[in-house]
């Protein structure tokens, strides 16, 4: 039987306000990345890259889908447990997500960006584990994101090595 707190989270306007707030947090992270990536397509194409590097146009659509999934994932976890350690981990990974693009594209610090993306990868893993305990759906929504960040970390490392 759901508790009164869970019933409040599941019904009423509050759940939509929380979804909007989590969506706004994700949008802010995306906006930071977008601002830091102004001119990134030209910079990216000018870098030495591994043969398996995707074209720059692919990143926008992939991240759009992933950001929607990240917001919904946080909301699903919140619906189960409210604001607690699970959402704290979600916020940490989102902040690390927002920090990567300025390091890589705006500053051109490929080595530091790689160290940061490793922290991001670990933070996503912690979030997945915490979410798994409260909502399998919330955890599952983060798995494509975790896979993409794994790929992005490999690409970051390769670009760093090829351009040092």
C-alpha cells in the first residue's frame, strides 16, 4: 500500500512541477554544453580523430534523446523515493555532464576532459545502481546514456592521444 507521501508524488500537479524542474535542470546542462560548443563542429572536424569517430552532426540528435531520458529517469526515481541520495547522485552526474563540454571544446583541455568524463562515467554508474534499487525503469533509462558516455570517453581519449 503506497504511503501518503508516495500518493502525493504520484498524483496531482506536484509531480508535473517536479518533472518540469528536472527537465529544466537537464535543459540547463544542455545549454551549458551548447554554449561551450559554439563553433565546435569546425574544431571537431579539424582534430585528428580515430577512423571510428562519428560525424559532428550526430551528437545533437543523440544528446537530445539522452537528455529526455535522463530527465524522465530522475522523475521516475523521485516518484518512488522523493529527494534523497538517489536524486543527489542524479544531480552530481548532471553537473559532471555539464562540465565536460567546456573542458573539451571551449578550453581544449583534452586530458582534463578525459579525467572528468571518467568521473562522469562513475557517477552515472552510481546513479544507475541507486536507481535500480527503487525503479528498474529509471535505471534502465540511464543505460543508453552510460553506453554513450563509455563511447564518448573512448573517443575523448583517442582525440587526446592523437592531438597531444
